[in-house]
C-alpha cells in the first residue's frame, strides 16, 4: 500500500496514477478519487516528533573522521524540529519541485544526507526488539539537510539540523518493506553520490525503535530517521536532489 497526503491535508491510497481518498492514513475509503497528476503532494506524515540516528553506517563514520575512536555501542540520537518538514515533489507533475529547501545565509557548507525514514503506526513504549516492527505503519524517503560548518561549531545542532525546510520527506509511505533488505541511493543533479544496502546499518531498524521506546514514547505518525551512508557532500543553490529507495520510490527536491 502507498499512503499519500495531498492538497489540504487529505489522505489517500495510491494505486497506479489514481488516489483513493481515505478518512485517515491507510483507513476507510471515502469514495472520492483523484488523479495523481492533478493534486499537490504533502509530507505524508504528521509526527509529534522526529528522532534521528547519527553514525549508523561504518563507511560514513570513516568519511567524517570519527573512526579513530571505538564504534558506537548504542544508537546516537538527535531531534529535528517539525518546522523542518518540506513537501515532496509530485513525480506525475513535470517541473514540480515541492517545497524548495532554502540555502540559509549563516552557512557556507550545506550538505545532503539521504536516509530511510520509519513512520510509527502504533504507540511504542518499552517495546522489545522482536516486536518493534509490528508497530511500524510504513517507510518513506527522507533528505536530512545539514549545515555542516555550524554543526561543528555550535554547542547544539539546532541551526545545523532544524532550520526551516531541512527535512523533505516522501513522496509516499509504503506499508510493506523489509527495512534491512533494500538499497538507498542519493543523486545530485542526476549524479549518483550515495549508494548503500540497508543491511550495512550498525543498528538495525528494529533495534533502534526498541532502544528509543525504552525512554521516549513513540506515537502514531512519529518519524525515525535511520542514518545516512557514506558519500555526503556539498549542495549549491539550484541543485536538484533525489533520494531513491528500492521498494519505495524517489523523493525529489530542489535547493532554493
């Protein structure tokens, strides 16, 4: 199932090029149908919080110069604000770039980080790893935009990670996917920059979700970003970015 959010907060299920409207995400059909090319896609999630995992791929740890110390023994987490959410482009509408990501004046080093995003379906509190994936609604593509220079200099990562529109997500949520058996690719202006199999995660998705739920209640609609592989790099104004995940689709966005 592909769950979409469109126009003014409507929900639906996408089949081919037709959206069947539903009352809630993945819920009951209302009887109304829409052509995909005739709607504006919105962020397909309505989270109360966005939890992110840093340094979850060994090669990314190496490229960032953090491999001199021991590898992490538990997931390293940070948060992104809800203000970071940015609508995806509609792949059925030519020249649609969704919510363009602004290039803030305070940074000279804006980076892309393509990631697999997990959307929570049921409340999670003290959930064991073996049961964690049963609480997942689905999966989608995410672009974790980072101001790398201020990430290194600021006391906390608020500006670096949580500036407006620093998290395009979409274009839809798929409900059936093995999160440890897919491939993530990031393209900038059509050039492949990142490519990794999700089996290379240091901490698998089920472990991450269980770990978070031991101290933070995850609510339906919450989003967990699972980390980025190696190949992160600079973005410039006007760049076109694509995050493509096998079994999900492609998130398109543009740097303003």
